[in-house]
C-alpha cells in the first residue's frame, strides 16, 4: 500500500466548520479528503436524553438564520430529535446602569432570531452526511506537519507516517491552528486575561425563548435558552460567564450551591433561582486573527483564521460565512477550469471575508472596552446609547438583521 494519498482539496479539522466545507466541496465534484483527530464514532455518538444539566454538551452555538440555511443546503438542518431551541427575543442590559436593549423576532417579521444548539449535535448531523458521501474521511488521524517540495508539491503528514498531497489544503483546525503555524502564516493574537466559565443550568422559571445577556464591568454573562427532548423535564440554559482570570478561578472553586447563588444574583434572578448546575468548564479568552487567509496551496477558515471573544456568540456564524464564500469562489474556479489553488480565487475569498471578520472583532473589542469602564461619563454614554438604540427601531432592526445573517 502506498503511504502517499493525493486529492484536489484536503480539509484538516472536522469541527463545525471543516466538516461543512468538506461536504460542500464534495457536492461541487472536487476530490476531497477530510482529516479529523477524533473518531467518527465519537462524533456521531447519540447523546443521552436531556433531563439534567449534565446531559447537555457545554459548547453551544447561537446559529443565525444564514448559518441554518447553509446547513440546510448540506442536508444537515433541521436536526432530528428536536433538541434545538429557537429564540424569539434577545435582551441585553447594563448591570451597573439603566441601559437596556430588546430585540424581537416579531419586529423583524421572522419566526426566530436564531437557534441555540449543542455543537456536537450539528457536527454529528454533518458527519453522518459525510459518511454517506463519496468524500474520503480519515478519522482518528492527526496531522503532524506540513511539507513543501521544490517542484511545487505540497501537503501534510499524519502521525502514522502517511503523507497526503493536495493542490489546496484548508486549515480548519481551530483557534490554535498548528497548520497555520507550520505554514508560517503570521497572526495577531491577544489575551484578554479573562476566562469564560461555561456550563448548563436548570432554572426555576422558563427562559421564555429569550437569550439574556447582562454586561458588568467585570465581564458579560449570557443565559442562552436550551431545549430538552421533554418540555416538561425542566428549564435549561447554557451559560457563558466571562470574568477576569482571578475572579473566574474563584468562581470555579466555589461549591455548587454557592456558585448557583452567585449566578442567580449575577443574572438578577431573571429566571428565578438557579436550581442545578452541570460540571463547569473554563476557557481562557483570547482573540486571534490571521494576517493572511491564504498562501500558496493553503487557505484558512473558521477559528483557524479568526477566533473572537464569545460575548456575542458569533464565532460559528463567521466560520459559516467563510464556508459560504469559499464555496462560491471555488465553484467559480471549477466552472472556469481553474485549479483549486488558483491565486486570484483565494485572494477574492480573503478580500470578501476579511472586512466582515475584522469589523466583528473590532465591535467585540469596543463592546468589551466600553463595558469595562467605571468612569461616570462612559457609563452615562453607554446607558444613554443603549436606551437611544432601543428606541431607534429602524437602526436596531437593521443591526439585528445583520447579526442574523439576513444581509439587510
Ligand atoms: C467558551 C466559548 C463559547 C462559545 N460560544 C459560541 C456561541 O455561542 N456561538 C458561536 O457562534 N460560537 C461560539 N463559540 C465559538 C465557536 O465554538 C467556534 O467559533 C467554532 O467551534 C469554530 O469551529 P472550527 O471548526 O473552526 O474549530 P473547532 O471547533 O476548534 O474545530 C477544529 C477541529 O480540528 C480538529 N483538529 C485540530 N488539530 C488537528 C490536527 N492536527 N489533526 C487533525 N484534526 C485536528 C479538532 O479535533 C477539531 O475537531 C464559542 C467559543 C468558546 C471558546
């Protein structure tokens, strides 16, 4: 057996983004290999029925309507099993002032602003489509290096010694992308000196299909509504609580009862007492942006290109926008008889995506800085600004439509 495989396009990373891209490329007729270090069995394992907080996966995404539409085109949406929570309202308020903004699906004449779903359910649906497709999946396989030859041949090496040569390699290997580093793509990174505490909670009152987000100088707290299979089983939310590292460590070390209490107070008991919490996880918060999205034979998508602060839950949506645009550009290349690593094709992808990604990262940075300020004039400004925006329906609706990926 030869220890070198070849293909048109190699996708490294079978997360939310890489799996979707690989499927879309296969639909276009490219010869595709997808490499993922987890096994397909792990990724398609059926989760337990959601009856207690620990039955949910901690990592969830707020999928915009545009992301749902892309997944629908790939045959991976809607999800079977009903464990998806559409949310009709989003309430954002300043915990240390009077500013408050509410977004309502009815104002935008849509049935929901988006859907909260556990990442593993989306990956599982995509992986099942991959297994039913012609694309070659190398699961349980880890990429350990990138190689280039003087004749222009390029590709990757696997931990078992096999090599894969591809005209185009896609780095979809996440925020700490090794492929980006091996291929020498420079990036700008900064550490917020904060951690996001993520877990699932059960609350006394219903979440009312609302995404709740409270800002405080120490960091934002989000309660994102979740759906169990049995609507009578309880009211569940996924929480993302960003705090300075020392405070996050203190909160992580609290006994469950004290943590429930602290959480209920931090969200101002909007959903009544927090009755139960799952195991807590803490992620260091860093933002990272690749200075280039492509170089000869390599292109970056998803978190490998841009990992953003999770405060607005836009990470997966930005990644799915990358997928949509790269699929459009590669379809165009294929129709014109061009190779997938055509320089102009990749340059167009980068040009179309960088602006939106940068704007979102700058907005997250601005939000975080504005809400970290205790100075009175800035607090006045943000509270007045929020109240003004809440009353300015056309602008507010336009912002919400953009966040939903409606391209208004
Ligand atoms: C705390 C937190 C909360 C978040 N909340 C939200 C939210 O509410 N909404 C939202 O839209 N986004 C959210 N995000 C961001 C979102 O999770 C990411 O943007 C998204 O998962 C990125 O997907 P990805 O496929 O690019 O990368 P990843 O999900 O990191 O996937 C990378 C894949 O590559 C594989 N891989 C890595 N290296 C190798 C290798 N060497 N060989 C083979 N395989 C490899 C990994 O196993 C993995 O499967 C959050 C992120 C964090 C940290």
